[in-house]
């Protein structure tokens, strides 16, 4: 179950970089114009994005026992253009060497240790129990934080440093009773692309993603996203 939850969270990244989001709500403190300006810069940065490479750090903190599990990996991404589908791949490096490959809405999650690959549609995963965080993943790197304005109110918390990068911290609060009570998004003031986000669950657990050593618009051939499964791999359709 824990592995499936991680998959549900990560699968939304393919949607995350492409599309949905928040609009500056009436509760955006006294800074609605400043918030709108940040969202416009994010949208422009997303439109100019051709590819992205980064180290990804996922930290899941259990508030009941105060323990944090950390997962590390390498992420590459290309947005869709014309008839080409968006592509995403994450090669995990710690604690396991699993691989997630996403082509459009289709994903494959390969676990070499047990020789098993889970195949499915990211959109269906995002509509399951983890719909909240998968949807937020669809929001975070989108650069178009507008379409979910009926579900969240967003505001500016202030400026913070993340790994030496000056960021604007945005906070999204669900308007209705959702799995997550708060979503924080740290936006680089250099690139206007998110470098970190966290989601706080109703039970107090927090999942945080940090993107490090980001490279924008590097050359990424399409075959870099291919995932060739070894003979004998068990296929599980989700």
C-alpha cells in the first residue's frame, strides 16, 4: 500500500508540469496584484519550458511518530508539443532503484527488485484515494495556476531561501473538506518555476518534494524516456 501511495503521488507529476491550477482568490491577503504577477510569470516560464532535468528529493513525515522517510531520484521531463505527448521519467536511486516512466497519460512503474511493472493511466490514479496530492502535483509546476480556483484559495506567505535560491512561497488552502489541509509551493524568483512543494494531510502527515540542480531546456532525446522491461517481468495492470 505504501508503494502504491508513492506511485499515486508521483504519477501526477506528468500532469503537474502541464496544466491545472489555482487563481488568486479574494483571500490573497492585501497582495492580489503581487500574487497575480507571480502567477503570470509562472505561466510564461511554463510556456518557454522545452525540457527539465533535476534531482528529486521526496520526504514523507509521519506526524504520529515523528519519522521521515526520504526517497531520492533523477527526473527528466519534456512537455507535449503539437502531436507529441508529454514525457516524464524518474530513476530512483535511494532506497530502491525503481523507475517511473510516463508517456502522455500512460505510466509504467518498474520495480526491479521484485521483477514487477505496474501499468496504468495517471488520470485514473489521480482520481483514486490520492486524488488530492496527485491533483496538487498537477498544479505545482504547471505555471497556469488558474483552473482550480473554485477548489482552492491561494495567497503569498513571503520570501524564503531554498538551497540558496530566493523563492516566493505561495500557500493554497482547500475550500472544501479534502485530504489535504494546506499546500505550500516555493517558486524560484530566477526562473519562476517551483523548486519545492509540500502537502499537509488532515492527520498532520506532510509530503515534501524538492527539486535540486535543475537544468532547463537541456537537450533530451525521446529515447531517454524509453523503459525496456527485462524478459520475465510480471505486468500488473492498475
